[in-house]
C-alpha cells in the first residue's frame, strides 16, 4: 500500500477516517453521547490547517483511496490522529503510519515522541506492535488517556 503526505484537499477524507475509526473502535469504551460529541460530522476549519502545518500521512488502501491517517505534531513532538478505516483494521496500516512519523521525526532531529491513547487502543493491536517495544513508559493521565513516551 502507498503511504504519502496528505494535502489540505484530503481533509474531508481524513476526517471521515477519524470519525469511522472512533465510532467503530470506541463503542465498547465510551457512551454513545461521548462518541457523538468526539466525532461530529462537521469538520472544524482548523483540521485543514493542521494538515497544512504538520507532516500528516495517509496510507492508501487497495483502491488508492485514503484508508489510514496520522501525523507528527511539530509543536508538541507528539504522534497524533492515528486512525484506520474499520474495513482495514489488522492490515498493518497504523504501523506504517507510526514508522513514517518516526522517520520524519528523526529527520527533523526529534529524540523522543509522545503518544496519547484511549483505553481501547492497547486492545486493538495498534499499541501492541513492535515499535512500542523500544522504550516507553505509561503514565495514567486520567481514566480516559494513557501517555506513552517513545524514544526514537
């Protein structure tokens, strides 16, 4: 599968991937009202600006359409918005995104990254992949978030 940098014109497709992943993957961990508030249909205008300002990656599925996303937040040094369409869960797209983000971070001189995840993330395979076996520490930030520090 092809991995590429997103452009602002990809914003709606990336927002759709985000929302589908949240709605599908988080339904066992969160109430429907929480998911509805977290994944609204209307994309905020700032989302397009995030894509323009950061290395925002897309993995294209077999049909060459965006199937997974994620980006390196250049301001905070964090891994953000790693989402995969439910139909492609288990295909390794999230690993491709994380590896692209790590490579980009290294090129830009980052020595470590931070990733915040929801409680369901460790059980969906994304955070159990080998790339997190490097050096990480879990810090409970709240009931709803885990922080992982990844030394790259």
